[in-house]
C-alpha cells in the first residue's frame, strides 16, 4: 500500500492545476496524480478561448468565477514562463460580429452588460469593451464576410489547451508530483474516505480531488453519489492559411467561432452534442455543419488547407453551473468538474480553488456550485 498527502484523479487542465497549487502551497508533501490516459478529453474539444464574458448571461456566481479566473491566469502565466515553460496563451482580442441590422441592434445591450461586469469585476482578461463599425472590423479581421458592426473585447486571449496542460504537468512534476497511469476508483468506508485504488494498487489518503471531467459519475455512482455531470461531445475543425500573425477571435450570434493562431492555424466550430453519450469519434455530419457555418462567418477560410477534426467530451452540468466542493458527509473528497465549454477559461482557477478546498483554506463555495445539491 502506498500513502499520499493528496491524490488528484484526472490529468487534464483542472487536475494538473490542482497538483501544481498543492505543491506550490507546500512542496514538502506527496501529491499523486492518477490518470488513465484515455482519449476524448474536453481539451480536445476546446478551440482555445479564454474569456470572462459570454453573450449569454450565465448568472452572478459564474460571472464572478470567470472574472476571477482571469486574475488567476495573470498570476500563473509569469510563473510558468519564468520556469522556461510555454503555456500557449496569447492576447488577441475577440469580436462578436453582427452580420445584419437585426443582430447589430442587439449589440448595444450586450455592450452595456459587458461594461457593467467590467465595472464590477475588473478588466483583466477582457479590456475595455467597445462597439466598432464595419471598416474597423474588416481592418482587424480580413477573413470575415458580411458585417454590420461588432463588439470588440480587446484583451481576450486564445489558449492552446494541449500546451497549457503540458506546461502545468511539467511544472508540477518538477516540484515533485508523482504521476500514476491507470484506472482509479474511490475507496470509501461508511462516511470515511480512505484513498483510491489504481488498478490493483491502493494509495491511502484522506484528501482526494476528483477532476475526472466527463467521467465523474463513473467514480461516484458506486458510492451512491452524483456530481450532476453528463458528457457532451464537442467537435472542432483545424485548417491552415498562409499567415504569420494571429487574428482576433471572431464569433457570431450563432454558436460559430473562428480562431487564427500564429503560423496560420485556423480553428473553427464547434458542435455541442448532448445526446452523444461517451462516443467521442468525429462525424461527417458535424464536419459538414461546421464548414457551412464557418464559411458564412468567414468566407476567407475557403482557400485554407485542411488539417484535421478533433473531438472530445465536455463535462456538462445538468443545471448549467459547475460542481465544486465537498459532500457534507464526506469532507475529504473535493469535486472540481462541470465546467462545460468554459474549461479553458476557468480550469486553472478551479484547480487552484480545489487545492485550497482540499487544504481546508479556501473561500466559501457558492451554494449553487456545491455537490450537496445532488444529494437526496
């Protein structure tokens, strides 16, 4: 039997952020990250947008969390870069594009809400929102099609999720994190958390952070517990154009977005498939739909060279907000999941929050986020 001070289940952005925070808080302890190296992680379905503001109002608690996540990024990125690690994060700005008069008429209200949130929660990661006209949009983003106007959020960033995960993992391992590859299960005796079993081995610990994403329920259900999570397949497409510098992130009033990373890599999509179950494979139908929508938004992508389609399973919450915190009767188990499409925005922040919760030193979790809401 092995013993650890803290065990983290899940080797994605949230899991490695948790491990890094735990070791930065106390490098003397033993932290074990358990991951089964499965395909289909949510990161594979993430185009790479890190923004605290969404056109759809997601409620006060979610908004506060997303704006706090920008401050977490601001503190985290220099630490990773000072350690010689590249997190794949770049500020490029974001455009909410109105294609006609009807959509343009909605922009002032979206601007008003964005300005109100900035005034209350800060401008880090978003900048000063402003409306810009067609000429300004075209000067910023030559690939776009018909445009009436746009809302510009000048300090929104795009993030390469794979690069960020690799940087977090590398830094945590340098600080002493141990990585175990295998299938984990929780060990619970009555109301007492005992640790985890990894294949045939037991790791004893009285503090476990469950950051298993879409697979959360598979670990909880044997113990009569739930985090309210279901898998949602997301697919995104990648192509390449001849362009050295990035462009602002562009999105319309439908779910379509387009990113252009340095080197000309285009990313567009996505799909949001609530009936996918755990089927992660990309589909021809999704590719066709994404191509049609993306060409309406940005006809200039038609000449791009095809690269690949990626697919992953987002951990979606049945009530639309994340599940963060502990069950009242099982305080050693901390859940950090249900981030949905906001994983790249809030993942490092939620991981750090989970580490503080495991140490018993975190700010209170909003009642709306507590896993206790799924009990009974």
